[in-house]
C-alpha cells in the first residue's frame, strides 16, 4: 500500500510502491482513480492517472494491483463504443465523472462447442464459437493442451467459462496487456490490396492487407472524412476505429452512421463489424495515450481468429502529444520539438504491430494500421510526420490547396507514395481487370505532366502553349474532376468498387486520348477546350455499366 | 458554497500570478481557494500543484499588493462552482461574473462546477439543424449548426468583433427558444462599449448574457471567463431547453494568460512558448458544445481568434482549427464582412442544411459557388502574372462571376439582416453569371427552376 505525495494534473507521485513493477496498474485515492506506474525510485513511484485527479490530495492511499494495463477482449466488442481503457461507454452515465465507467454487461451469446472432451488442441485453434456477437462467428481460442471440460451448446453470459484446456479455463472474455503484441505464427509474403473504395487510394496509392498507411494533413483538409469513408467501406472483416483526442460530435456522427449503413457483404448494419474506441479531446488525456495500444490489441485479437482487421487511429499526433505532455510534467529532457526521445521507437513499435500473418492456430489473418497525423501548422517537417513517413508503407498526404478548391479526397498525388503500388496493381490484373496497371501508370504520368505545364502556364500564359500541352492541361482537369474527386455524401459515389474505378479511369483516358488526336489533326484548341464534358464528369454518379455510354456520348459530340 | 475547511498562513513564495504555500494538509488538486489580503480584500484562486505540504495556487485577480506575512489562504474542499440558471439572462457582468449593470449579484437555484464534466460521446446527438445568422456569406457557405463549434479567424485591424457582435445580435433558431452568452476577454474599453451597444437590444430582451473582461482587468481572470460562460450556457441549454450560442472573443488573449501562468510555473515551453497542454486546455472549452440525447437544447460555440501577424499556423489558431468543426476566415482588403470563402469551412453543414432545414438545393449551391470561386482564384493568380488579356474566355467569365459574388452576395451592412429567401435569391443571381454547362454540381431540374442565364 502506498501513499500519494504529489498531484500535478495527471502526474501523481506516491511513496511506498517502489517494489511494484513498471507499467503495473495503481488505484489512486478514495475514488480509486486508475493509473499506471511509469517510473520507480528508491522511495516511491511516478504514476500517470487515467482520469481527472481533481480533489486527489497528498496523504490519500494508493494501491498497486500487480497487473499491467490490460484490455478485456470478448464478444461484447463488436458494435460497441468504449473508452481508451476499453471500458464500455454505451450505457454509462451522460456526464463522465470519476468511476462512472465500469466494466459490466448483461449480454448473452449462443455458444457452439468446436472441440470435445479428451481432444488435444493446438494453441490458437478454436474450442468453441459464439454466433450472434457480430457480423462474423466469434471464435474462442485454445491456449493449447488437452480439453478436460467443455460446455454444451447454449446461451452464455459475459462472465462464463466455456472450457478447461490443459488445466486453464477458457472464458467468454480474456484479458491481454495492451502494450505487449499478441503472439502469432509467422509473417506471410503475399501482397493483397485492402480495397478502400476510394479511387485515388485504390488506383494510385493502394495499401496492402497487413500494411500501414499514414494520413498527414492540416486541419480542414478532410482527414477525418477520408478515414471515416475507409472505416465504412473498406473490405476488412473487422474495423477498429480509434478516436484519439478528436471531436465528440464526429464520434457521435460516425457511430450513428455505422448503425444506419448496411454492410454490403452481410446485409447487417456496418456497426456489427466495428469496434469504436472514443477518447475525445476533452476526456482525460492519458487514456488517450493508452487508446492507441488498446485499439491495436483488439485488432490483433480478431486477427488471431483468422480475420482481416483494420485499425484506424485518428489521430496519432494526439497520442504523441499526450506522451509529450506527460514527459514535460515529469521533467524528462525534451528532444525534438519537446517530444520525449523515445518517440521514434514508440511509433515504430506501434506500426510494427501491423502485418499479414499466419496466426497461432494456422489461419491467415491481418492487422492493417491507418494512422492520421495532424501536423501543427500543416508543417510536414515536424517530428511525428517525418517519423511516421519512415515507418508507413503508404503515405496519403492531404493538400490544403486541393481542400480549399473542394477537391475531396484531397490526397496529393505528388506528395504521397505507396511502396507496394506496383505489386498491388499486378494483383488487380490477375484478378481480371486487365487495364488496371496501365491505367494507373498513365493517370499518374498525365497528372505529373499537367502539373508541370500548369507551372509553365503561370509564367508564359495558357495562350502561349502549344495545342498538345493545352490538351494535357485539360486532361489533368478531367482526371481530377471526373476520376479522383469522390463525394463522401453521394450514396452512389461514396464507395467505388474496383470494377467501377477501372471503368471510370478507362473512360476519362479514352476521352483524353481522343482530344490529343483531334489536336494533332488540327482541330482548333479552343473548340476542344470549350466542349461540354459534363456527361463524363457526371459519370462518377453512375453504376459501372453506364460509364461507357456516357463516354461515347462525349466522344460522339467531339467529332 | 461549502464552508472553508482550513486556513493557511505560511506563504513561502509569490511569483507572477502564483502563491506557494507551506504547511498545507488534505488539500486536493484543482481545489478552489480564497485568498484574503492584509487589507481585507478577498481574491480567488485554484490549486495547480500539491506536493507533500506545499501547494501552488494561481490567483485569478493577480498577486499585486500581496505580502508574505499578510496573506491568508483558505481552501473550500472542492473545485470552483458557480450559481446557474435563467437569472444570468439580460445581465452584463465582469469576467468573474460580478455585476457591471448596477443589478444585484446573480443567484441561481443550482450550482455547477465551472470546469465542466466530459460528456459521454455515446450520449451526444449529432448536430443536425442550423443556427441562422442573417449574414449571407455565413448562412450559404459556412452555415452554423446547433451544437457545433466553429471558429472565427481574423487578424488585427479587421472587423471580427463587429461581425461577432452582429452574429450575436441577429442569430436565431426560428421559433425555438434561443439565447446568447458573449464572453469578452482582453477587450479594450472602446471595443467593449461598441459590443455593448450592438447587443443592448438583445440584452434588454433577456436573451443575452454579456461577460466582460477588459484589457486592463486582471489577466488571470481570463482563464475563468470562458468557463463561466460555458457553465451558464450548458445549464440554460441542457436543463432549460434553450439553444445557446456562446461567443468567446478573443481566445488569443485567453491563451496568453495561460502562457503567463505556465511561464510563472517554470514549465517546459512548447511552440512559441505556449504550454504543451494548450490543445487539451482549449479542447476542455470548445468540446463543451453539443446536444445531448433525450434533452432539448444545444450549445453552439463560436470562438474568435485573432491570428498574430495573420499567421494561420500560429499555435492558437492552429490548435483551435484542429478542435473546432470548421472556421470562418476573415482576410483583409474586401468590403464588410471580409470573409474569405475558400478558406472558410463548416464541417457539420452537410447535416444541418437542406430540405426542411434551409432550402433543398443548399449544399449543391454552396459547392458550386465554392468550386467556381476556386477556379476564379486560379485564373486571377494567372492574370496577375500574364495579364487578363492572356486568359481564355472561360477564365474571364469566372473573374466576372467572382465580382458578382463579392458585390451581390458577400457585401452586407453591419446592421443588415437577410433572411434565407433574400440570401438565396442573391446566390442564384450570382450563379447565373456563368453559362449553364459550367454548373456541373447542380442538378438539371434545380437549374430549370432557378437558373436565369445572363441575369
């Protein structure tokens, strides 16, 4: 038992806990505010508190619990909303005072045993299944060993035990220390895209299943909208959406939309495949720091069942800032921009928890991490942005000028990269979209050329350019407006399946090629520029089958 | 109020706005303190740090005139609470809530902690209805939505206070009960008088509370003023069922006060010497906006930020922008109100406008106006380099469109209140300056009804 000696916001010092372990949990004061040991001295320990410490005073008790910060993993996660410590917010009090969030739950699930008494089970193989926990069967995994008891088919509450394996109980829920990666078999070498349904991403800047993507962008560049679109429409089995120090209204909005939207693959609400972790910017700061780890632990848990999980963290900058704030309060020496010196290793370790793996039980599963970065002042040279760029496989830089021009998603094609881009394009070709790789290359080169010519036009004026270059300028505009732009609000265009993406990009490229031919054949450039391309630009709102017809309408009128 | 529990005499240090006390016992972090000077004057403070028997207290009215031997500090055993209720409406008070209008002190049936308590995100109702301001550029392009927080970014010398006061005087939510809480921080006497005059009618009507912390008032008091305003507003909204607009001007002055306290405590400074927790601190204010499930009423927050040297990447506007759901940006050179439409954005607008709320084609009209303005900006930048004559005819049409936009829609008198009909009639007149084939973001049947070529 320890005693509180100092309170400075979330930084609490206690005496008498010098024999506790680093990162063990501590209950502080009469309200038993949860905290975590982050430093130990000869005469006491430094604790970061996860809730508001108002009223906590020197002399009050502090008790070490002997366990590290752990998340309770179970079938209650899918469709739920949780705080940074994975305590359910659904059903908690309207206003979150101390101890107002508690682990509870009265749900029940239908259990089917998948192993029998006497069976020998390998670690990570299922001993049972819960069927109504979400969009997918929820598997209860064996720690490995002989099954000495297993429950019969029937309904089970959250606290129940389902089997005894190798002397250990397997429960409906299990607990895992969030800062430690969950074990798996080995990493797999395949490259399969995560289909996001966003054309600029899928075509130009794709991310692989088990890959990592970072999304840096100043405020107002549409980061959150892009991430929410991916959360809704990407082809993952489970999506973990971590709102880390972001806006409460946006969290409320995403939760409501997920419950209203239908999952095209299962027909149920999208919320059933989603776990939302909400730690809004006015909730206690240090739980924000934990929420990133909690989120990736949940994703790993579903990966271990053989599912493809995506963690969307909005925003990793708030996580880094929480670490900075605490480091500053505890008097740690600041490194770059005041961040603690372990920022790079902490970020690397976080992104390394992504991967396409063979799970312990043998099934293939993946964790894809997509992290938003909020650079102060839109400065892309600040530490969190530059470090994240080093560790992420894909980078989707959001551009303020594109956003001001209401070009959404405002992903810059010049400042972004996808290190697996070519391999993922080859996957699409193998999957039956023969033109995908050439469309990708041609779109990227036309955009680059149009940018170069636009810069030239600023010096010499558009009128001084040769006809060919003016067509390329027009082509850049058609690609931007007819292909890359995508409205998150439009029910028809919010999600673009690969077949529709390839149809649209084919149509736009055909029209550009035709314009180039016309210009080469002597058609006056103003006639080409003043032509009505609106049917092509409206094709974004149409199903894939109607796109060629609209293209032909424009081509016919151009002759 | 709870009776003071203990009184401490031993002041070991006075530095900036801080008092360091020795020999305290049982005092909790963030407790409210009363500081009695040798002269008998009473001041108020908050506990920033407790370490064994030492406590650091921040004095809201500053430490001037305080002595080590003559100062008595007592602690109340709880964070600061204030009276709340409709008694605040129609009142003009100072930055700590003391009356400036000659009336009695404000009393309420209930009290509430000024720091607020975080709202459970699952209990939030997503904002979905507009607050109309009667300012055309705002109502069409960056509509305020009930429960939203949206910042007004400006620079020194621009009429942001006039615009904030015009919004405070004109804003409404149709037939539903509506009130305004205007928190002024660090205003000059001249500015404060102007704001008071503009808001006089609404104050007299009992629809507005004005809290005035002036430039020569104690700096640290500014840390309390916005919290006071939000606490009053939350009660009016979530207990009283009103839609409340909270205007906080100027947040830059607030942040400077925060920096002053941080510097006095010797904290490691972050960008531009602001404390590393500026984001969390601002979020603890702005995030108090919203709507709550199962309760009528809403709190909409409009902080006004003057960007030092017009720099939008300065920490105060930058962190504000990361927290608020959009911004209205003022830029120099234009007629009143000098709103830069392209830099301005209301993120929640898509849920708060449209059929049954404003007009059915609202979002498409706004998107088309902005797309055309973006194209005009490109053309204008080009024209500045190569001359207007080197532009294509299409580009020249966009220059003409933007002139119509500025003259017909944007420009407005400071006391002019335009309803939605007037505003959208103007918007369609402006759009009709472009050929119909350029309006690809508007549906053909909408164009059939509203588009008038060449008007």
